C-alpha cells in the first residue's frame, strides 16, 4: 500500500508481549517529536479497528508504522521512519535512509529482531527463559 502525501501523524504498532518492544515504546514516548506518534499494541482490538486492511499477524513479527495518509512501512523502513519523527534523531534517520546508512539500519534491526525472537519464544522448546515483562523491564545493553 504505497501512498504519498505529507505525514502529520504516525502510528507505531509494537508487540506488547515483547520486553524490548515495550522498552522502545517507553523510549519513544519520552522523545520530543516532530511528527506525533501513537503507540498501539500490534494485533490488538484497537489496531484492528484502526487498520482493518493490515495483516495483523505480520505486525507481530515485524515492526509496522502507519502514516495518517495510509502509508505503511515495515522492517527497516519502519525503524527509519520512527527515528525520522523524532527531533533529536531526524538527521540520523536521513543518513540511515541513504545507501551508505541503510546497512547500519538493517544491522540494528536484525540484532533487535534476533534478541526479540529469543525472549518472545519464552515457554517454547529451546527458548530463552526470562521474567515476564511488567512494562518496567530494561532492554539488553
């Protein structure tokens, strides 16, 4: 769904059962924004109400950001768009969107995804066991 137009507001769909995603949600809330962010749990009733056309199962696997004009970004592009919305990080987002910066954005997203999959699989065979997230859990350093 590729739409163009000015972006005045973004909705970030995050995995509310993932400690890293919840930590990033809290970090985003604390940032000064150039473009307001709504943070909505992925695949939640609210996400389904707002965006019935999305594949909500995929929003739990991959970061998804939706623009107020219907734009949809996933994966690396969604990561870059989140940074682009922030006062302190827009210059970095602009660089990450270039051919020189994009590999760094992909690497950051790959690392976060690998850690996320390890903790998200809690309770499944071979999963990394850890405490349940209470919205106060720290991200890995």
